[in-house]
C-alpha cells in the first residue's frame, strides 16, 4: 500500500518516478494482482492520472481497462473507475484556456483512441451491456463514454449500435431513469446517436421517443424550462429534420396539437431570459421542419391543415402582433408563419384577416410591410417580412388580386394606408434595399397571373404637381434609366421581366415608349465593369422577352425588326453572352436553392428564388428566338399554322370517329338482338315441324289400323260374336259371385274393427293413458282393408269395361248378317245388367262404410297422438326428477365423506369429536329424564 500512497502524493525518499513509469507500474499491477482490492486501487490511481497523462494512460492502459470491464463485472466500483478513466482518455472536452493548436491535438488524440477502442465491435456491445446496470457509478460514466465515442467517430459507432441486438432500445431506457443527471446525459447521448442516420432516427421514433420527449418538455416548464428543454428540442429536430417517415409519424400521432401550449405567451413579455429565447427559437424551428418547402407537397399541406385546425397558426399570429417580443424571436415567428401559410388557401385567407391591435386596427400584412420598407428595421427582420409576403401570395390568386386592387384608382382610400401604397412608396424611396424588396414583392403579386399583369397596367402615379400622371410601368423605366444603384436597378429589372413575360399586352405597352428599346440596347452593348454585368444580363433578358412574347402589333418593334436591331447594335453572339451573365453570377445559384431570402449582408441581396425559375425557363427560348432568321420565323409560323390546321383536322376526325364508333356499337347491339330472336324463331319452327311429323305418323298408323279392323269385322260371322258373348257372360257370373263373398267378408271385418275402435275409445277415456300398440295394430288392419277395397274397385272397373266392350260389339255387328235374337238371349243380358247394377250398389255401400271407418280411424289416431304426447312429457319430467335426485344423493355422499374426513383429522389432532349417533343417543336420554 505504500506504493499507492506514493502515487497518490505521499512523501517518499529517493528520486520520483516519471509519469510513464508510474503508469506502467500501475498497469502491471492491474494485470497481475489477484486481489480485487489491489486492482481497484490501481484503476483508481490510473483515473487520477488520466487527465494529466492522457497519452500515456491511453496507450498503455486501454487494454487492461477493457479487460477489467469484461472480468470484474461483479464489482461496480472498479467498473466505474475503469469507465471514468476511458472517458478521460477518449473525451476531447478541454478547458477553455487551451489554444487552438492544443485543442486540435486533443481532438486528434481523442479520435485516435476512439478508433483503437472500436476496432473490436464487441467493445461497444460490452459498453451497451454496462448501461443496463442500474448502479449510478456504472451507468453514468458509461453514458458519458459512449457519448464521447459518438462525438469522435459517430458514423462507425452508429453502425455498430445499429446492428447490435436491442442496442437502440437499451439507450432509450435512459430517458426513463429517475435520476435526472443520467436522463439529461442520455439526451445528449441520443443527440449524438441520431445525427445524420435516418435508420436510427426511425428506430428511436418508434421506441416512443416523441411521447417521452414531449412529456419531459412539459414537466420542465415548456419554453420557461431550462437546458433540459433545449436538449429535448435538439433531439426532436434531429429526429424530424429531412425524415419524412418520422414527420408523418409525428403528425399521425397527434403530436402537432401538443406544440400549441408552447407558444402561449402572456401579456407581460418583458425580461425574457436567454434560455427562454433559445427554447422558443428551437420550438419555432421544430414547427418549420414540419412545413418546410423542401418536404413533399402532400405532407406539407397535411401539416398546415392540422396546424390551422388545432389553433397553432392562430397562436403564432398572436406572438406576431404582440409587444415586447425579442427581435430574433419575432423574426423567427414571421418565418414560421410564412411557411405555415405558404400554398395553403385556408391558412392564407386566415392570415389576411388578422389585424394588429392598433387604433384603428390595421391588417397584419400592412403592419409587416411597413417594417419591410423601413430602413431602420433590422435587416433579417425585413428579409423575414418579404418572405412572409411571398408565402402569402404563393399560389394565391385571390390574395394577388386583393393587393393589386389597392393600387387601382377605383379602390384607393386616401384616409388609410394600403399594402399597394406601401409597396409603391418603397419602390421609389431613396433606400436601395427598400427598392429591391418592394420590386420583388410586386413581382410576386404578378407571378403566374396574367389577369393581374394586365390590371397593373392601369395603375397611374402622380409624380409632381402640375404634371400629368404616368403609369407604373413608365415610372419604373424612368427610374431605371436614371442610373440608380445596382440593387435598385436589379430589382426593377426583375419586376419588369416578371411583369411582361407571357403577357403580349404588357410587352406592347413597354415597347410603346420610344425610349425603352434604345436604353436597353445601349446598356447591353456597352463594355461596363464587373458590377454592371448583372444589369447587362437582365437588360438582355428583358429585351429577349420583348421579342419572344411580341404579337407584332407595333410596326416599328416587330419581332423581326427587334432581331435586326440586336444584330446591328449588339450582335447575336454578344447578346447571348450577356444573357448568360445572369446564371453565371455567384449569387444566382444560392438564391435558386431555397425560397427563403437569406443573405449575409444587404449588398448581396440581388436575386429572388422565383425569378431564378423564370430565368431558367426563358433563357433557352430567347436564345433560339434571337438566332432564328426571318425565313425560319416564317417557316415556323407556317409550320405552326399547319400544325394548328392539322390539329383541327385531327380533332374533327376524332369527333367523327367517336360518332362512328357510337353508331357501330349501336348496330352491333341491334345485330346481337336480332340474332337472338332468329335463333329463338328457328328453334320454334323446328319444334313445330317435329310435332307435325309426329301427327302425320300417328295419322298413318290409325289409318292402317282402321283398314285392318274393317277387313276382320267383315270376314268374321255372328257365330264368333255369340261365342264370345257366352264365354264372357259365364266369366262375369263367376266374378260377381266372388265379389259377393268378398263383400260379405269385408262387412264382417268392418264390424269387428268398429267394435275394436269403440273399445279403444272407452279404454282411453277410462284409463287416460296411450294405447300405442293397439292403435298400431288397428292401423295395420285398416291399411289392409283399404288395399282390399281398392282391389275390388279395380276388379269392378274391369268388369264394367268388359261389359261396355261387349255391349259396343253387340251394337256394332252388321244388321244384315246378325241372326235373329231369341228371348233367352235378351233375358240373359237383362239379368246380367241387373246383377251388375246390384253389384255396383253394393260397392257404393262399401265405399260409404269405408269412408266412415276412415273417419273413425282418424279420430282414434288423433286421440292416440295426444295421449302419446302427454306420455312423453310425463316421462321427460320423471327422468329430470330422477336426475336431480341422483345429483342430490351424490352431493350428500360427498358431504358425508368430507365430514368424515374432517372428523378423522380432528381425532388425529387429539380433539374430542362426537358422532351424530352419539349426539342422537344423548338427546334421547335427556328427553327421557325430562319426562321423568
């Protein structure tokens, strides 16, 4: 232990070892000591030396410290020392008095040690495992160490964490730690982790990060909170910026609505703390991220709609019109409102209705424009107001018309200041920045709006007393020709180019002034300095627009004459070269990137974003138009006319083809309908032909049969007929006798069945119980009787048929060949008829008796069915009662068994238990004593 006291500053004799030697000895002790206490003391000593001897500790002790993390997991104290030592070696957080060179060397050293540490990805995995330890002395230094690693080698460490199982989830658990210092450092760790990595950003977002961060912001006091709120907002910006997936998740999770309370500032806005300004600034940036023009139009529109519906836009407009708000917050609020309303008609209409709390109330647009044309206002504030005005007019033809209307003679109100008056005042003021801003603002009132370009031609300006008014277009060219500042001329030229582009009427008005074309050609043809190149390029663009959109209504300034003028005064190649000065300017590409006008200084405020789009569209068209000769122009015109005629012809043919297609379709439907009808008619004809053929066949067969019968009848004599009659009469007598016997038998059986039915009825009434078996037998017997009756009826029918046939044959015999009938034959026939009549009467009686029997049987069957139903019901009730009784018996048996087992247990425990039999005997004895 004396060795450690020497290292820690104790007094020892002899020469003192160097830092490197001491560190080497400590590393040997860490590697060789078997006692945990010795290793712990050695690591603690390394920690104390790690800041002063950062290089030595990092190069000699890193492997030993990592080994400690792997082997001594059970001791949290030594783990904490090891993690702190690694943090001191890797971290680049130095004191402020370090100069730049020393800081650079420290940064390089931290990067070098970080690369050494992450050479084995398992070291990061080991560190993530350390973060699962709840012990403060392990978890906190682990968070700081991982944060330092991410700062030095963010991309590599992010890649390792991304592929580590549950790596990001482990880090998200830090936000739920009850110890604020760990939670706050966890926020810093997640900030470094989510920088520039969309995959990790998505994972963190889906680990419920938005909910946790918004809860922390609310708990810490929102905009009035401290540095923790700032860290949460920075992390939210990392998760949402340029990440459309997370932005959509944020919107769908209804988190935009939770942003509204952040901007509820009170009436007393004095004394804003620096932290509150920072917090509110980040909150406004967060809103802008959701509605940034670089986002997809659909996502931006959806967020804009949500911000209006939840009242967030209204809250921002309240801050916009409030007093006492710091300038930088006011500027950022204007920029935020700009992007919330940009391209959204509903939000733009609401913004147009906002009034400033003044007396009398003024529209917010007017108040903002007053700041824009006021040279005493801060430059960034004036840029923000211009951006807000541009966003208000973006894709808003209604708003454009309202602004232009304030300049028209019929709508000017002398008692109030309008937006148009402010713009005209700024356009012709002595401040070049106001000139440029007003010119660009007016250009946006005309953007992609032909109607307002024509309306603005009506605007007349009073220049001085006693002089007639001049048009706004003429006044702009007058100021342009006076040779004002470059910024002013650039603004006016951008306004004029936007105004007359795609508007032949405006081109005609511009060319009508005889001084404009000579001025432009003079500006383009001169060899001016570097600063004037941009003006020359814009003049070339303006003259090119006069050529391209010229309708040749002015004889002196037709397309051809203007091109000839360029060729003589300027030269086509020189003209195209000057036109290219615009896109080659260093500030052109910067303005083309974003719609927001952001400039380092007022002098660099030259290009507008929308104007760069116009230049890109027109530059190639103007170059082609200038190089075309008159013959080419004529040919092109002829081609255009031919193409127009061709298009007209094609259109006519298309219409004709459509009509013919409709007619063909109608005819096809008719043909299909007629084909169906034809098929049906053919089927009907075939069927009728088949029937006719069948009728013909039947007719032929009948004709043949009739011929054969006539021949046989003429050849046979009366002897055969009489013989047939005798045989048939004898057969009929036998059959009648048989029928009588059967009738007698049936009557007997019916009497027996009637008696049986009567007995069944009486038995059923007496006993009131079903007689199922007897009824079944009765039904069987009645069925047999029915069968017999049917048989007899069939036989009688046959007998009648034979009789009729006999009579028909007797009557059909030829009278000339028939023998004289004697009395005996007539008597036999009469007797036969009488017997048949009697037999028929008997059969009728049998039918009546059978009908009555069937009625009795039906009544008996109905009674039996009712009794059977009652019997089934009673049997069901009996079965249910038996089942309930069985259940009760089983329950009683179980209860007796339980009582018996409990008594047995009580007896086993030594308790006195009396049986029920004993109790009954005792009770009976007591009763006997009472009687005595």
